[in-house]
C-alpha cells in the first residue's frame, strides 16, 4: 500500500500514530510491538524547561474513558535533545515531537531547537492542553490566539508543522481556519475535553486540579464530528484522534476526512493496539479494492 504524504516532507508508512502523552518516547512500547508496523509516534509533550506536572491524584477512571491532569510532566527540550534523541533517532518509524509552552517565546524557542534535529521531520504544536495554568489551551481557544502562536512558530520551524486543536470551543472550524491561515501544514484533533469527577465518599474532586481532560471511547463521536466539520472547511490534511479502540473506529475517522489517526488512551488497555489498527485498516482497504489511503479519506457517503 502506498504511504501517506502529509506535506513538507512528512511521509507515513501507514495512517496510525501513537498519541502524545500516552506513548512515551516509543521506547516503552518496543517490547510489545515492532515500531515499523505503525506510521509513527508522537512523543510526550515537550517544553522549553523541565516541568514536574500536577500534584497527585492526576488520573481518574470514568465510564468508557479517563480523566487526566498530568500537566505536561517532562524534563525539557534540552534533556530531550541530549538524552532521548540519540536513542530514538534510529527507530524504524516516524518520530514527531509534541511541543507545548506557557508563552509564545517558549513555543518558538522549543520549536527552533527541534528544527535542527535531522531525524525529526515534524512537530505537533500543542495549543490545546487543558491541564496547565498558563498557556496550553489558552492559545487554542480563540482564532486570534491560535493564529498568533502558529504564525510565530512558522517563522522559525521549517519542517512539517502539525497543530493540535482543543475541542473545548464553541466552533472548532474557526480555530482550524485561523491555524491554516497562519501556515500550519496539518491539524490534529482532538485533545481532551474538560471534565470533572467527584468522590462521593470523601466529597472531594477525584483530581488534585479539580478539573482534567477526558479521553477514551466516551469522546469518540465528538471527535469524529469535529474532524468532519473541520475537513469541510480546511484544505490541509487532518489527523483524527479521540477514543479509538479498534480498527473500525479508525476507519470512521478516515471516512469523516482524516488522512491519518492517532491512538491515545487505548494503549493503556492494549499496548499492541496501534499495530492491530494499522493491520485492520490495511485489510479493509484491500477488501474494498483501494490501493491508496487517500481513497479512504473523506469517502463518507451522505446521499441515501
Ligand atoms: C495521560 C495522558 C497524557 C496526555 N498528554 C498529552 C500531551 O503531553 N500532549 C498532548 O498534545 N496531548 C496529550 N494527551 C492527549 C492525547 O494525546 C489525546 O489527544 C487524547 O487523549 C484523545 O485521544 P484518546 O481518546 O485516544 O486518548 C494526553 C492524554 C492522556 C490520556
């Protein structure tokens, strides 16, 4: 099967990526699957300086999903360059770095550093994290804020710029258009939905941060709807995610207009899921007589 060309040098062998924050640096999964069987890995959220993340508890199980408030725990971009990059640059799949920040300056400096890494063909700019006090989702909830940060990063980042959108907005298409206009090469959506859970025994919130990000199968219909709406408006490729738990779920996203998909929470249930979904999509394509993944993207039939 022909691979997927997302533009500006980002080519995936197949449409399945491990989602940021749930796939570590890929290293954590090498005992479970051959990384060459998947399209790529989006490594955990990377910031300019190290972050300890939020206080525990920062995860809670919910019906068909989970709430998290990890808060972008990571050791910073310099640690990534010195300690992680030498290990992962030889991995037999595409490695994408998820970049987060508290200010435009943070995003720009981090992106500039990663731009110099030969074996990283793309960044995913996270303007959608609901679990940090400053920055994160704040940039992604207005067209102006999203446009400004993406425009600034575009000036220094010369490779493929994927921008990850938040679903915590009234009209995601307005943000998508603003990000496309600012020079993004592709969009990924969705990040988590803002949620809350309460322990009725203690009468306290289940997360230290009170609210957190909801992910897993519970969010999937919202994510599919948003991919479909966004793809009606933008001409750059869209990468769909939110609640994928099997290959059939991934096909839904692709029919709605996604060129590729990411899998997050379900890796915690089945660490081999990305490989299984990649195979399932490939088998479905063969059965339908498709020879390229593009034929599946947006093949939704609306007429009766
Ligand atoms: C524990 C956890 C940590 C996450 N960390 C990040 C992160 O660092 N950067 C990011 O852009 N998204 C992060 N996400 C969001 C996921 O990448 C994904 O957008 C979201 O969970 C929806 O997909 P899913 O339902 O398949 O998990 C995280 C999600 C979870 C569950």
